C-alpha cells in the first residue's frame, strides 16, 4: 500500500484552482506525512547502535588495554610473582548509616563502604603504549578479589554481595569500594539501661588465606601500628536518632589456631555507642516515677474511704504493665538486671509493702473496745509523743482536774469534781468528755431559781428510809449554786435536787408516794445517763484507735516518701553515662551531619567549612 504526500501549499493551490476553474475538478485529498511505528523503532535502534559504536571507536586505547589485560588473566590465582610471596591487602570502613541496634536480638545493623586496596602485578601497563590511559574501570567479578568476610556476622551473607567496578591504575594498584549492609553480633550490656553505653565490634579477615599468603592491614596504617584511633571514616555518616558514636578505633590482631602454625590476621573495628536517653526518659522513666509517687498517697488517703487497698493494687498493676514493656525491649539475659528493671522491682516491693501496711492500718482503724484494749505504751507513743514529732494536732480530751487548787475551792463534804461524784455515788465506769451528748444537754440547762433550793428537812421527809446512798450523802451537803448546776450532768445529785424541789412546790400531790416514784424516776434517769456515758466511752476509745491509725498513716507517709526519693536517686544515679561529658565524634567528623545542622541553623558557616 502506497501513501501520497502533499504539502500544505499544494492543498491551498488546489483549493484556489477549484474556485476559479469553470470545469469542476475532481475532489483531491490532502495527506500529511505518515510513518509506520515499526519504522520509528528501527530508526531508534540504529541510532543507539551507532552511538555505542562511535563511543567504542572513540576510546580504542582503553578497549585494547582491557583486552590485553584480560586475555591471559586468571581470577582464581593469587596475584603474586612467586607463590611464597605475601600479598598485602589494605582495608578500611566508611560508615554511612547506623541502621539499627537491637537489644533483644543483640544485632547491630550498619550500612558501610568496604574500602579495599591491594597490588596486582598482572594488571600493570605502560600508559605510553595505550594512549596515556592511567586508570581503568573493570567489573569486579573479572579480577581476583580477597575473600575478606565479617567473622561475627549474624546474617547469612558473610561477604560483599554487590559487585561494583574496581579501579585499576597503571602500577597495578586495585581499589575496590563496594557498599554493604552488615548485621553483626554484638554482646549488649543492659546493666544501665536506658542510660547504657554499648561496645560493638566488626571483625574482618580472610576466610581462606593465612597471614603468610595474604596479610591484612588497616588502610590508614602508615607506621605499622596495630591500633588506629579513628579506624572508621565518618565523613559521610548520617546521624542516628537513638545513638551517639563516641569512638571508632580499629585494631589489627593475629590469631593462632590449634590446627595450624600460620597466623591468621584480622582487623577489628570497635564502635562505642552511647544511647540518647530522651525517648526512654519521657516514655518510661517519668511515668514509672509518677506511678511510684502515687504509692505514697496511699497513706494520705483516709481510711474511711475504703480505697487504700484498691489504690495500691491499681498501682501494682500499672507497674506490672511497664515491667512487661521492659521485658519486650531488653534481651532475656540473666547476667545483669537493667537499671530501669531495678527501679520497677524496687517500686513494686514498695507498693507491696504499702498494701501490707494499709491492711494493718485499716485493722487498727476499725478496732473497738469490745475486741481490743489499748495498752498504756500505745497511748503514750502514738497519742502523746509521735503526733508532736510528726507535726500533727493532738486530740482534744477533757482532762480531769484533781489537783490541790481545785480541791481547795470546794467544801470538804462536796467532791471537787462532778465526774468524781458520778463515779463514787453511781458506780459509772468513767465520765463523759466535753463532746458527749450528755454534756451538750447539760450545757443548755437553764439556771435554777432561788426558791428551788429547799432545806434538808424537806429532802429528808420526802425520801425517808428509801433515800439512796448517794442522795443521803448529798442531803447533808450544802446547796449547789446555779453555776454548779449548769455544768452538772443528768443523773447526778443535782438532778435529784431539781426533781424534789419541783415536786415539793407542786400542789395536790400525795407525798407518801414520793419515795417510790422518785426512786424509780431516779433509777431510770441513772440508767439513761449511764448508757450515754458508756456510749461516749465506747466512741472515745474508738476515736483513740482511729487516731492511732492516723498517726501510723502519717508515720509511713514520711517513711515511704524518704524511701522513694532515696531509692530513685540511688538507682538512677548509678549510671556512668550521667557523669560522662565526652562530646560525640559523629557530629565532629561527619560532613553530612554538619550540613544538616547548618540547614537547621544550629551551626555557623565557619563550622560548616571545617574539614577534619
């Protein structure tokens, strides 16, 4: 099939001719240039071939040199002139990135460039014979390569897997810098975690050749020194967000095995890492310290709330959660306990003891006179001595006044204290304090008028032979004053006097029935008063036990506060890295790091241009 091509001018001319011609011409079709797709592909292929051909033809000296070198080269033979000669291989590392340091797996993953340099006498030439070519780039798989592997490899690949091109100069020096990602075994020391410092090593050596056949030296070893302080090149290192690099020395050693007499040299690159603790401080240490401080508040919580034990158990469960998180991070080792683990165990012991103490305090708080009797030494220590030492307010009790000055203010026949009358005349166990219900009732009693104080004769006539012993004793005593009556509780002789005076002045009452009626009334009044006294005494003793429990809470509050502060400081201040002021070397030697810091406006232009 053929295509006709017409230009745009031909199409325009045909249109004009059609307008001016008398005879209507045949319609003509205009086609633009059309080329098949297959033709385009063929043309592109030919162009690429011609470019490759021109390139090959443009550097014929390098091609001829490559053909001459590889024509009789055997990559399986060690490149030495004599079989007894020793081939020296210089080796170095350029650290690009610290990918991961896994504490649990104890593996350090690094991205490095393995710098290797040796002399191959079979790859020498005269540059004048090859058009002045002094360097040649050849595929690494076509020349002899030293079988240098990572001895402490934790992965399946012991050697370099990416075969990049090697650089060969006219003197036979071969330079090969392949990139590699190594996973090396690293014995982790978790004793001071998360304020730890790790020492990881990468041990390289020849897998096949001994030291008499292939000698291994550091690439920066110019004075035959086995130890190189800066053994790893950090100029292209990307800063790690978790670790600081403190030192990277390299050391050459020779090891003799039992099987062989020849030495086997190796180079060990030691990398000292110091952890950046901000992450673990914010996410682990501060929450743990905060939760441990809550264990102190258990003793500040009132016992009546009933939440002491619940709070302690909740705190223990929270600490157990953090302990499980820590177990997932650290390796399952029994050599050392991490610093954070020590603190969690210490806090759990503290919380466990707080639960036991809280239970004991609750036992004291809910004691009663029917089950326990307070010893004098308990009352002396926990009610009189410890409250003053713990800056607590002492409980307010009514103190019985039985001194000589009080006795001198009353006649000999009248007891000096109303409470003493209560116990002597009516056999009550003890008197009420000022806070009792009976005392409150007494305080609101109105003063007595003067006519209520009757003579002793009326009192004797009303009682007759049935007067109680206490009332008979009071019959011969002088009348009580209104001020004395105001403070007298119900059931005491003053109450008898009030009742008798009231009955004496009431008309229409049969006085013959007074002794029996009064006896019953006084008996009932005495029973009520004694019951109120017993309740007050019961409540007073219960309040004493509650106060003892409060003193115990305050005592253990101070004890646990001091223990928590001292324990926290004593555990975390053991970490040596807290006192290490050494500046990391990764920022100092890394150009990439300086560029990043300069972009973040953290360093000046002068520091950016420093070449260390």
